[in-house]
């Protein structure tokens, strides 16, 4: 089918239509939310057994990715990774031309930009998305979804995408949503790893995680209130402090590593933090605030 013929087909599909390709845990939640918000939903999944539960809720199953794509002007893809995205795009072929692809598969900024370039060459409008929620929250306002890529695609599909949760548009660069996604996940993973180590440390004296956690929650809540001030230090690259010096954190990390070893637990989480602080001390930031470590973190990784 030529692009011209296919573009004609796009104008014939109903306004309220959407196709979902990939019905894993997340794709199924997305398709279900679209159905519940009254959209006409076509679905395809590589393993056909995953289609039936969605059809039972009111979606229509399509026999091939190309057929699924032809049913709607907007096509949402949510599969495991970018190899799978490539397989789906290969299978959809020219059917995608003239349509909007909303790719909600997690990846790196580079992978998103490559996917955008690939489909844009084929006449497809590309919007990338990162889902900052787990499947049970999809369809509720507290589910946050980050988008980047075509602004017009975001604007035109805003009502449709609101079926999934609260959407935040970040900019025309298709890689931005993935960049923010990784940034937010980095904050979460680092915080949880610190909490895991802390729970292990107090656990050496038979303090349960449940007993310890209310103190952690209160402590972290206070810390979050302090983040805008830290952000200002980072953005201005001005780390002067009359509150707490890097040297104090260096002493604290020394205690933490020794205490962890003395209490009989590993230092996998805390040793790299100590190493970074020690490098900051050697680099001359002893009297500056902890955020001076940004000057080291911003450096490229040493080549191995
Ligand atoms: N689950 C979450 O909490 C969550 C949260 C945020 C973001 N995400 C992101 O959402 C995406 C999907 O995650 P998920 O939890 O739904 O994973 P999942 O349950 O493992 O589902 C993976 C999906 O990808 C499909 N797939 C894999 N390889 C394929 C290929 N070569 N060709 C066509 N389809 C292929 C699978 O099809 P088959 O059924 O045929 O195997 C299935 O539909 C991932 O990028 C993930 O990072 C997930």
C-alpha cells in the first residue's frame, strides 16, 4: 500500500479510536483504561492468549500488527524493550504512515531518538512516553506519564492520553521523557538502597523495619523540603555553606562504613558513597556543602 493510499485510510478511522500493541502487564492496563474511558480500542499482542481478556472488556483483537495499526489514527506501543519495538515496527510496515505513534516502552534517550528518526522518515508522527506508575494506578490521576516528541501529537491526543493518568509534556526532543524517567528512577533507587542498608543496620540489633520506618519517613519528608535550596546551590554552582560541610559528611560516612562492618553487614551500598566523598575531600571541597560533589558527578566516567 502506498503512503497516499494509507493516509486516506487514516482519515476514515473514527475520532475516538486507539490501537494498543503489547498486552503485557502494562499494555493490558493501558488498553483497559482506554476501554473504560469509552474509546474504541483495537489490540494486538504477539502471544494471542493475552488478547482475550481485553476483548472480554470491550476491545477488538486484530490478527496482525498492521491490521491493528490500520484501525486507529493513534497507535500506542508498550512492549518489553527497543528490540521488541523494532520487531513491531517491522511488522506494522507502511500501515503506520500518516498516523501518530505513542511509544510508551521504557528505554534510553538515544533509543527513543533513534525510534523517532526511524518512523518520522516513514511519515509517522512520533510521541515518546515514560510511565511513572505501576499498572494498578493506570487510569487514575495520580498515575504520572511523561511525554516528549511532537507537541502537536501531544496536544491533539491530550484528551485520549488523559485516560491513562496525568500527562506532562517536556519538549520536542523525543529523548527527554526517557531522560526524566531515568532521573526520577535514579532518585528512587538511591533512596531505597539507602533505606535497605539502614534497615539492615538497625536490624542487627533486632529493630524491625516496621519499627524503624516511621522515623525514616519523618526524616526524609524534612529532607525533601530542603531540596529546592540544594537545587539552587547546584544551579548556581555555589556550594558555600554555613550549615554543614562536606568534611562532616566524610566523618559520618567513615563511621557508617566502620559501624556496618562491626555490626556484621556488608558495605555494598555505602562504600561507593564514601569513595565519592573521599574524592571530594581530595579535590578540595572539605569546607563546601555536600552538593559540591556535583562537580565530580558531572564529570564523564573514567574510561576502563
Ligand atoms: N509493569 C510496570 O510496572 C511498568 C511501569 C512503568 C513502565 N513499564 C514499561 O512498560 C513496558 C512493558 O512492561 P510490562 O510490565 O508490560 O512487561 P511484560 O508484562 O513483560 O510485557 C512485555 C510485552 O512485550 C511484548 N513483547 C516482547 N517482545 C516482543 C517482540 N519481540 N515482539 C512483540 N511483542 C513483544 C510481550 O509480548 P508477549 O506477551 O507475546 O510475550 C508483552 O506484551 C516496558 O518497557 C516497561 O519498562 C512497566
